[in-house]
């Protein structure tokens, strides 16, 4: 019988309470409902029913009206006072309009007359459970809605419920209209390398493979214009909803204004870029997306995952682990990296640091062109006993300080520059540590910039295996020293 199969599919997560003084009918109802519902409770009158309800909080109550101790109407009134949401069915042998009007006032789902007709009773339960499932979807949808995002609930690729913002995007009135026009979301995601679309693996499998990650997608809106969206999926975790593994909530935000699509090369004003960045950061916050946070300690990169706890146009709060928070406190800044941001974001000046909740609030932030997230090699600040000499056109200069060193570059401070030294100039560099490392090699000037009373110089080099090995050994040993030093701060 198809209706019984429908009932079994819908009812398996729910608890139902039967309150009925007729022992024969009570037993028959128990035997029938136990085939479908997760838990079936029973009581002989309203007083006992109220006690069981308070203990077990069933989602559905089926009650008679004429009962000893406490009648059904009194029982329902007390039930409604404690729980306005519980679903109630009334069974009665009396076709009294007064009861019917009272039942309507108390928000009873149905008033069924005894003797019960199984077909009618089954169909009523199915309609009630479908309503409860729909209400649960609406609550779920609202819990994921934010100020900018579009939300849609999908089961087996097919949208079953959508926010107004989602429907407005496609200029449609309801989800049925969407399904008639598009069928499902499969063909909406346009093919683009690095973006979400279906090829050998469906878009849904890609989303579910990493629930912490946000994705980029291209979709045409109601006017046929290509829009750039950020999208994240969440599994349906409410027991009253479908148990399909493929059921998901999709949260999307339109970031076309960032003009980051491959065919968009137009320059964006600083103000517009900042506004778009705030929008992306809000999306990352509202969807609980992880970002990577970067700091330095004496050249050593301190990196960990984190989440955005709060963001406004001039403030941002970050939640991360204790070590990263310690690095932020030490440096008074932190860099945020996410593949969804047009550039990395630097957050400057700690305003408040909550060590108990691991939340750090920064006073301001802005986009930056260069970032520690782009570093490919480890850089460390050498010990004070390391000396560096730079020779150019037969003139040699002692570096005032070695800022940091890696296996392919060194950054140092000079009080004066050799005449003619510029970007691309070939130089000889000598590194010498007292009682330890001594290296001499050729390098090329990569960057020079002037500070208040000195110059900072970056030189790049490619070492052969014989010279690289001792430098790698030194950097690795120094890295471990700095890690231990940082842990003891």
C-alpha cells in the first residue's frame, strides 16, 4: 500500500503520544503506529498524558476529548501553554461544533471522528508529517539566511525550498516555477577552470567532499548575465528532514562586483574594492568558512587556520588558536588569506585580545599586494653572530643587520649603497658565522628601498648543491631554535 510506505518514510524520526481512555482503541492505535514511528507513548487520560509529555516531549499528540481525571480540551490547553508548536490530532465520537471551534482556536491540526477510518487516519498523518517537514525546512532556511546571501535547500539535486533573494536572482515567484524552468541546478554552473561545475564528478560531490571549504561558481541570472558567486554547502542535519545523504543547504553570495571573473579586467576603485572585500569577509563569517592567518616571529612564518568572528568596515575580530593569537599580540598585525579574497588582507593594531575565547579584535584592515601566504621558502632571522658582506664593483660593504635569510634570498640593512647599485646588479655575498657557517656566492639585487636612515636590500641567488646543503642545515637548525623560543614566550 503506497500510503503506508509514505508514512513509514516520513514518520521514522518522530515520537507520538496517544491519550485515549478506550483500552481497545488505545491498543490498536499503538500497534499500528509502532510500525512507523520511532517511539509511541500512551496514556489513559489527560493528567497521565501531560506527565508523559513533560518527560519525553513528543512532536505529535493524538488525544480523545471525553476522558476521566482530565478531559482532552483541558489537556490541550495545558499542552499549548507549554508548547505552542506541538502538533495535535483530536479523536472524538462526538460531532459537537463547540469542540470543533475550540479545537480551531487551540491550533489543532485535525478533528477526526470515531470510529476511525484507517485510510483517512493514514492520509491525515502523512499530511501532518509533510507539513512538519516543510516547517523544519523553513526554519533551517532562516538559520542560514544572512544580509547578503541566497539560500536554497536541495534534495537529490532538486531545490525544494528557497529564500526570496534566491528567487529574485532568477526573477521567479516560487520554487515550483524554478524547477519547471531549470529542472535542477546541474546545468546552471558554467564550466570554468577553478570554479564549481559538473564534469566527471558532480557539483554536489565536490561540495560534500569538503564541507569547510567555500567554492566559486559562475551562473547566469534571469537576464542571462554571468554572475560570480561564492557558494558553500551544509548537510541536512535535522532528524525530521529527509535522510538522503545528498540533501544539502546551499548558501550563495553574489561577488560579481569584485570583477574577478577571467574575462573581467577592468580596474576597480579602492573604495569599491574595499566594499567588495567587506562583503566577502561577511560571507566567510556568516558561513563559518576557515581562513589562513599569517604572522612572523623573527622571520619565521607562524600560520594557522582561523575564523572571522565579526567584521565591519573598520573593525575585524578573528578566532584562532593560542599560538597564532600569541603571534598576533607580538607583532600587532596579522594577514588573512582565503582563495575567495581578491588579495590577502592585512589587519593592523590589536584593539582587544580575549585569551579565554581566543578572539582578537583588530582596529583596521586593507588589501595588500604582497603577503607571507605567497612565500615558497622558509625565512629566518639569523643569530647575531652571523655577518654579511656585500661586494660590488670591487667595493665591499658590511651589512648593518641581516633581517632574514632563506635558501634563495637574503634581506639586509645598509647605511650606504655602492655607487651604481640597482635592481638586477650582480654582487658577491659572503656569509660568515663565528665558529660555524662560511659561504661565498653570487647574487642579483631584487629590490632596494630607503628607510629613514638606511637602505633595505633584497638579493636573490641560486646555489649549487655543495653550497646549498650547509645553508639548508643552518636554516633548519635556526628554525627549530625559533620555534622553541616562540613556544616559551
